């Protein structure tokens, strides 16, 4: 993590922690997923390796792309593009809905991303 400054913790799950960070040289904001206990837990290690292999081949404008992967202290760290806001946040901010044109744009982007990952033999678990 010596290349990045921690800005905040975005979320935490059963397998890891997601942090918002800034690259020290470029100033780029990124999201870093830190897997917990990667080498000590074979299940987590296998899951991390599978996710890394899949994400390395999936690059698309409508996906959050993987930038880098590194290991520190027996743990994997995945560096992703940082998304400033989400569609969910937009929906929460507009209780009456987003309107036809904006909704159509978001649905189109989701469908393009799904088409791309399915074309690459990836089924996204919802």
C-alpha cells in the first residue's frame, strides 16, 4: 500500500474490505479491495485467484475495471477504478424516479456490460 494514501473505508464484507485511496504520484482515486487472511484460508485464496483471473480479462467502459493486483503480508489487494457515484445513489436522491431518458441510458449501459461479460463466458451472480 506504499503507493496509496487511505482516504476512507467504503465497505466491508465477509472476505475483505474496500477502501477509497489516492495514488501518491498521480493523484488518481482508486478503490482497493483487501482480501482478509488470503494465505491462511484456502477458500479465500481460491476465491481471490478466481476473481483476479476473471477480472484481468474483463475490460469494458461499462464495468469497473481492475487496474492492478499486489500482495502484502500474505494478502491480496485488488486496485479498481473508483466510481464517484452509483445509480443506486441517483435513485435514492430522486425519489420520484430518474425519468425516461436517464433510465433508458442506465439500462442500456447495464445491458452492454452484461452482454460483454456473457460473451466472455462469465455469469455474474446477482
